[in-house]
């Protein structure tokens, strides 16, 4: 950041005072803060002083410091930190020309030469006090590059020719039209807008006309009706499905032979395989027979002949 200093003594005014209207405004600003926190209003007061005088002088800093009960050095620190505060006198029309990349690519260098030809070097005020200029960083209107801020207005889509004419109109007191200087609306394509051409669309120009409100109301009504119809159809489908299930019980539809469970063989019957054997297939795909358990020989039994 470049070093910012107050203007030299020869250009410093002897005193400064807010107008009666601005004093009333200041009282309202200070009232927003708790007792003992008046210093929080330092930036609004500096901005209002610059709005009144065009720049921030030493007398402005001292007046604001007294009004807020601050040390002048604290106010000076704020004024020199923020580049929005002009520490040098400016013309009645202060031209802030954007020189950042988008504007530079679109011809800002040629506009600088116009400023130098018409006004002079940066921070120079013309002899009639009408114009001064300064190159600044991005002003946020890149879609309309190159552009410049003159006082509080943006002038966009500038060319050397229309910019020179604009400066001449300002100096002569002729009316000017802020915004794009090539006839386009806002930041629409240079060849003209290709979308949102329906005049009934809400773009801010239809306030009070009612067209956009009527259209939105109709769209919401149609959406609500469609949702209600869908919900009713889903409810009817569920109801019909439930009635179909109730009319055909599963148990009544099967024959008794299918519903009866097979009898399990008795464990003492050697001719029948066990359920485990029935359920477990053998390697050949056939159920394995159950082996009869050999009886344990007793000492009194005779051997078989």
C-alpha cells in the first residue's frame, strides 16, 4: 500500500464546520452507539465531511476528533488507512478511472491519455476547479469495461471519443446519462439481450402492474392442483390393492394336501430315514439311509451262530 499523507499546508483550510443539516445527521449517528462508544461513528463522520467538502483536510480531522472525544491522531489513522478518503483537494467532478485487468484489456490505457490531455496529471485539479482524476483499482463493473466512477455515478462502456465528450459535458454543466454509454441496458450482450425478453416478467419495471403477480399465482395454483391429483391417485391405488388382498385369502386358495405338513417318522422305525437324512442329499443325489445303531453286547448274551 502506498504511503498516504495529508495535503501540504498551503492548501489546508484554516477551519471546518459541518452544516446544520449535517450536524443533525451526526446526532442521529452518534445516538446509535452506547454511551462512551461515540468513537464508533468516526468513519460515518469522516465520510459525511468528505461529502460536504470533497476531501478530508486537517481541519476536518480535528473537528471530527473533538465531536467524538477522540485524539486527533486516532482519527488521522483511520483517514490515512482507507483509500476511500481523499486527502488531497479534488475537483467538483472527481473522476476515478479503473485501471485493473478487465478494464485495461478493454482500453483503459487510452482513457488515461484522455484524462491527461483534458485534465492533466493524476490528482491535478483543473484551473476552473471542475475536474480531477485518479486511477483506482477494480470498481466491480467488469462486464461493462472500461469504466469510471465520477462522484457517485458509474459511466461504463467508455471509448476515447465518448469519454472525452462526457468530460466536456460535465465541465460545461450539460446533463449526462450515467450507466452504459453505448446504448445497451445494464450488462446485457452488446448485440442485445437474447433471454428474458418477455415484458411480463418481473424485472423491477412491472412493479404495480400486476402481470407478474398474476402469472406467479396461476403457476402456484396449477402446481397445487397437480400435487393434489397425484396424491388422490396414489391413495386410490393403495385402496384398490388392499381390497384385492382381502378378497383372496392365501390359506383358502391352497388345497388341503399342500397345506398339511408331512408326518415325521418315529425314531424307533428303522425303515424310515430321519428328517436330517431326508433334508441332506448324498453325493449321488439320493437321501442317505439311517444306519441302525448296533446294540451293545452284554456278558450274558450268547454269540450268534
